């Protein structure tokens, strides 16, 4: 019933909107700060260490630890493997993509007198999320078809409404004669596929990411207190091709061969947020950090279209929906980071960071003032607040030294974003991510390399039936990445 409730809400939403739902709210609210290889390989703990350009997007107080100008760039090579189970069948798909994890420059004026501290300013672009993935789901359904769902939504409506009210799915199926109408019997609609016995294939291709252009500064007071602030401008681009196909491979339905429905979505947007943080060093080897991120307001624009092809023994059909467009805003929740690190001049450092965010506080704001849109906006926001809960993330990282070499490792443990009612045995568990790497320092140049790996589980419900049942696919994704950083330190 958990999956059925969500799927029903999602199908209702897709008729008017496309990407404005709780799934996308979670996607844009649970982000990572990739940035430099050093930050990635140590589990993202530099908010409590400082002295790294990635601090602009985590704890700007860490910028105050720079004493000389520095520039670096970090290319990222991502690998994703998705294994899906659906109707007693398992499938696998893979994805590879090269991206920019981060690049930035810190400007550090000549150091002030020792009793006054110093100031540093930075400009960077840091990857917050990568959406690149390919998923393939396939199985033989002996019970039902997505056409059963479409026919149920058309019941009792006149032919004009059946042809026009659901332009992105059910109306296209009706026009393609995948759904028949029996006018004498009170406009009763029946699908050509009555009882399933079709091969169902789903291919999902997602591309894009969220990058943050961030500018900020920080300063130190007697090398004890480091304070900073930054302004972030998130830049979002997301595209999704969702291809759904049903094939009568055993000739179970007379005259019907297959149909394919392809949904295309593109979302782009930009936003604004503010971050402030402090790192306190009560003793030379100890640092305690705290940072607060304001909610992020993202102005978003969707464009979407659906194409449907049907193949029968006696004819074929091809048609596409109107081009849909929608503008709206999404406000993602605030975030708190805190922790501590211990540094040893000879052996290296270790740090622990705690991160708190609450995706249940994400809110949509539709630009359309139509009453029906406002009702839908309220329903989706209520669904977000009911479905999600606060996320607790623990990060641990360490770095050791050997001459000019650096060796690093890190781990992240994140609690489930789903509230109790929506938890399954899989998604109630902590999700773990692991990373490690090494680097070499010259007098001014440095180079770092890292490897990162994490695993996640998700559920895909392509449609639901009138009785509340639904076919469900469990998807396990393993995400791996290799990242390099090339950097140069200028002399003051």
C-alpha cells in the first residue's frame, strides 16, 4: 500500500506537471559537496578541518585558514551499475560519465600582523549532485498491463474527454486504439490487453547535475577563531528519457504486437543560498567546526513531451503529445554541520563531522495562480512532509603523511530519508559510502587521486491497478568514481 499510494499520487500529478513531485524534491534536497579530491577521499569532512577550497560550499570558516593564493581543478570519472529485479527477472545496466567535480581559486592577501590574523577570499564551482544513470527493467507480466490503469482513469467520461484530458498518457493510448470504448454501456473503456501476458521493458536514461558557483571569504583571529561566509548560486540541469514498452511476444492478444511510450523531460534552473561557519582551535592540534546553510530557493523550468507508437497486425500508429512547459520554485531545507578534527604535524589528521538536513521541509511554489494548481501544490507539499523525515549523516576521514606523500580514507553513514510509514526493510538501513586516495606535494604543485564507492536501493512502480496492486521493481545501484586534482600554490 505504501508504493500504491505514492504511485497513484504521482500518476495524478503527471497529467498537469511532470517533475513537480516528492521524488524530485528529495533529489534536489539531498546533495553532496564533491569539490576537491582531498575532500572526497576523506569523506567530505573539511568543514571541520579548513584550508580547502571545498569549504566554500561546506563551512566557509575554513577559508580563513589559507595563508597564500591557490588554484585547483578536479575532473571526475563516474561509473554506475544498476541491477533491477522485476516480475522474477533480473537485469543490469551501466553508465559512465566524465564531469567536473570542482575548480576554484583562493585569493589570500599578505598576512596581517600576527595579533590581527588574515583574510582570504575564494571563488569556486563545486559539484553538488550528479544525476547521470541508466536503468533497464524487464519482466513478463501475466496479470495486467499499464493499459488497465489508463482505461480505469477514462471510465465514465465521454469520448471528447477521453481524447483530450490526459494528453501525456491515457488519451494517447485511446487515440492509438489501445483502449476501446463501448458507448451503449455508459462509456465503458477496455484495454486491448485484458489480462497481461506481455513483456514489459522500461529504459530510463538520466543526465545532468547540480553545480554550485560560490563566492565567499573568511578570516582568522589570532589563529584561534576562523570565521567565514559565502553566497551560493546553484545551477541545475536535469533530463530524463523514460521509455516504456509492452510486447505481445507470445501472441496472447489477437491483432496486437507492441506499443512504446516515451516520456521526455528537461528541467533547468538556478537558485540562491547563504552559508556561514566558524572553526575554533582552542589548542593547536584541535579544531571544532560549526556551519549553517540557509534554505535554497531554486527557480525551475520544465519542458516535457510524450511520444506513443503502437503496432497492430493491420495498422501502426504514431502520435505525440503537446509540448508541455511549467515554471515554479522549489525551496530546499536548511542544513547544519558540526564536528571536530585532530591534527598532528608529523602523522596527519583525523576528523568527524555530523550533518543534519530535513527533506520533509522542502516546499514547492507554483507560479500559476489557478485554484486547481494551488490545490495540487498543497497536496504535493503535504505528501513531502508525510513521506520524508530528517536525515542524519556521519562522516569520518583521516590523512597520514610520509615525506611528500599523503594517504587518505573516509566513510559516510546516512540514515534513511523516509518516514516510518514509507520505510521498507531495505531503505530503513543506513546507507554507507567509502572513499580513499593519495596525493603528492611539491613546493608549489600538488596532485591528488581518489576512489569513491557507495550503494543505494530504490523502488520503481510503473503503474498501479484499480484494486491497489502494482508491479514493483527493486533497484540496487553501485556508484563508483575516480577523481583527480591538480593544484598550484602561489607565493604572496
